C-alpha cells in the first residue's frame, strides 16, 4: 500500500489544500472567514462555511471521491493527502446551517493502514448545537512536521501571495495565528500595470504585467498564475523568452480552461490549451523583447536591477543649482552624478538606483545604496557625460552594467 502522505507537498501547500476546501464551502451571502492556528502539537483550520451533511462527512475521507465541479477542489484527495502530510491523526467537526447536529469524525493513520481504504471511521453525531452556526473545523494532531519561527513567518507571507486575489477582492478573511493575512503586492515601476486578456476557444486568460523595481535573483521574474483565484505557479515564464530577464517583467495571470496537474502545482504543458495560450503570450510580448544595448560599465557596488529615468546631478559644476536637481529626483528615478554627497540623502531615498562617474566599493554612493537596498554602479568614468536627463536606462547592479532601455 502506498502511503497517501508521500506527496511532494510543502507545508504551505498542504495548508492551502485545507483553505481551498473552506473557500469552496463558502456560504451564500457570508464572507468566508478561515482561521488557521498552529501550535506546537496541533494545526487547526476552522471556517464558517456550509459544513457537511452526515453522508458528506463520511464520504469526505474516501480517496478520490468528490462532487465538486468548477471549484478549487476536483480530485477528492486534498484533505486526506494534506492532513496526513501534516500529522498522524485528524479530527473533523462539522455543522450545517439550520441544523442542530454536529458530526465528528476521527481519522487515524495507523487504523487506516491496519484496515485499508475500505475501513469506515466511526462517525459521532452530537445534537443540540446552536442552529444559526455552521462551519467545519479540522484539527490535525500528532504532527509530522516542525514549525520554526521562520516557517511561521513564511506561511503568513505565502498565504498573502497564494490567496492574494481573494483577499484583495474582499472575498476572504484569512487569519493566521490571530493575524489577518494581507494580499501580496508586487513592487512595480511607476505602478504601471499593463492589462491583457486572451480568449482562445475554452481558454480564458487575463492579467497584468509591469516592470519590477528590482530583483536580486535572475529567476525572480515572470507571472504568478492563478486558477479560480488560487495560486498555481510563481514566476512562471510562460510566453517570455530568456531575453526578458534583464527587464524584470512581473505580473499576474489568471487562467481558466487549461487542465492542471493532480498536485495542482502546474498546468499541463502538453495540453493543446496550454500551447495555444503560450503561443498567444509569445506574440503579445514580442514587442517588449528587444535586447537592451549596453552603454556603460563600472563597479557593481550594490546588487539588483532597475529600469528608470536618469536624473543627472552635477556635483562639481558651480553653475548648476544642486538643490534644484535634487528636488527634481522622483520616486523610481536613477540618480546619475560624479559622486554622491551626504546632502543627496533625501533624493537617494526616492531613487531606484545610483550611477556615479567616480569612486569604488567603499565610496559614499556604494555604502548608501547598500544601506537603502537599491542597485548601484560606481566608477563608470563618464556616466554624467553619456547619460542625459530623462533618458531611460536599465541599471544592473549585479554585473555593473548600464543598458539603454
Ligand atoms: N471545509 C470544508 N467544508 C465543507 N466540506 C468540506 C470541507 N473540507 C472538505 N469538505 C468535503 O470533503 C470532500 C473531500 O475534500 P478533498 O479536499 O479531499 O477533495 P476535493 O476538495 O473534493 O478535491 P481535491 O482533491 O481537488 O481537493 C470535499 O469534496 C467536500 O465535500
Ligand atoms: Mg480539496
């Protein structure tokens, strides 16, 4: 017998399966509230959804049994695989609206292994429950996974990403260890979002993209893809060629009509639907695919890549009004100067990056940019003479190059 707990889940993915079920069970006219509480010895997921009938409760632990259509769930596996990934036992407590009955089912992996899939776990019925209340609680115990502080923080963040569209649209309150999860908002250049939409036969895809302000890792670009509001892949490169990495395209892509894999971690790439969408995306992004031309190089003083508008500040000339040039620097601009000075600090704070003519790894610009976590290239010799005010450039602080945008 293969163990159903042997799935390639991450903790976040396993928890998401249970949250998916709560979202699927939302009650008409009630905003779904899902509370996830993790302690040393248990994981509890509680919702205010429609609950389950007696029959649904006993069916719910059958492998491959699902009545769902067009919802987040469809395979009849998620609850079993995710709970048994998290712990050896779980208790399910559920109540339907306008019913004073509560159904309690206690699943135990050891029992199940002993008896096999046909084993029916006894279901306890309790009466006298307040009939206006409904919902389902899943309590996982005898945990198989450890939760470090770091893991707990990453769960909070990943929930914001995974369920972002639901949270953003006011369609879900997701509360993790007492703290509401906030939708993850990518930081994009000028907040400029380009919306797009494709309809090809049954496939409907829509979303937006923008240039992210900076990215420290080459592969952190592309789309977060969603299906019915639920995250499927992150930094998906569908329709993007490797050329794009310098430009740091990020965005959201909502896809309907392409089948997904059983672990819900990806779309089936061999499907005609996937290929059709990929093709459309490739056509759409072609105009943005020109390879940027390298125009300058220097020392990579602070990592990250940004695209922005040049603002030249001439430090060494007596004829220009430095104060005015400093005020001219807007959020997301790239400061170009012979060398930075302490009085530049406020302008640098708004800037997305710094390029200097002079200096090395320990010059003022290098230190300040690392402090502010913005990319910086120093010692280019002639940035102030080559780059004019208003020019669009890509500053690559990882390699020490400046590209024409
Ligand atoms: N929180 C919940 N509220 C109401 N019903 C639930 C809840 N969780 C599970 N169920 C019921 O239990 C069944 C089994 O859940 P499970 O996650 O294993 O399968 P699924 O959601 O149908 O499919 P998938 O494997 O794609 O998740 C669901 O179809 C649903 O009827
Ligand atoms: Mg499910």
